[in-house]
């Protein structure tokens, strides 16, 4: 069992064997490529993935986050339902990945409005980087096993 403790947003969090769901824009090739990379970096297989256009995102009320002009990935901790958005989600992913990725965790010291401004710029331009495509165009069985529609 891996135990990493930290304070984030005033709460102490122990990752242990927690599982997470990463909601992403399933129509965005840039986002889908990022999710495939996240799957590779997730050595402990703590992450599951769900498109923001899917049923689970709709049930959780997350579909609004797929907006082309102001979209964001959504990272949800399954244990307690805590949700992380934009740069907070990216920083939290460093904890989920562990290892060398922990070097990026101190980015939370940068004020959120600065981090989120950079995140929003990338999010607004994500379709320019790689276009709009279905994330299941080239299905990978290992990836599909971790996707929740």
C-alpha cells in the first residue's frame, strides 16, 4: 500500500489505494492523447477514464465541463466524491502518478488564478492543437477496460 499524505485545499489527503475517475473531452483528440499518456503514467492503475459526453458525466452533472470555449478535465476521487478542476486536477494527477511526477506537486504554491489562466488558454485552444475526433477511433483493449461510459 502506498501512503502519501499532503494538505491540499486545507485538507489532509492520504492516497493509499484510492481510485479516481478522470473525466475528459471525448471529442478532443488532444485530450484523448493526454488521457492515453495518463494511462501509461498510472503505474498503480488508480485511474479510470470517462468522457465528459458520457452517461457517468451526465449523472454526475459534469457535461458542462466539455464546453469548447471553457472546458476542463474533471478529476474525481471515488472514495469521497471530491472533485478537482483545471490546474488543481493536473496537480492532483502528479500525486496519483507518484514517483518522479511528485516534483511537479509544488506547483500548487503558484496562485490558482495564474495556474488556471494557463490551463484555460490550453483548453480554449485544444481543438486547434489536434482537431476534433472520437476518442475510440483506434480502440486499445487495455484502455477500453478502464473506460467508464
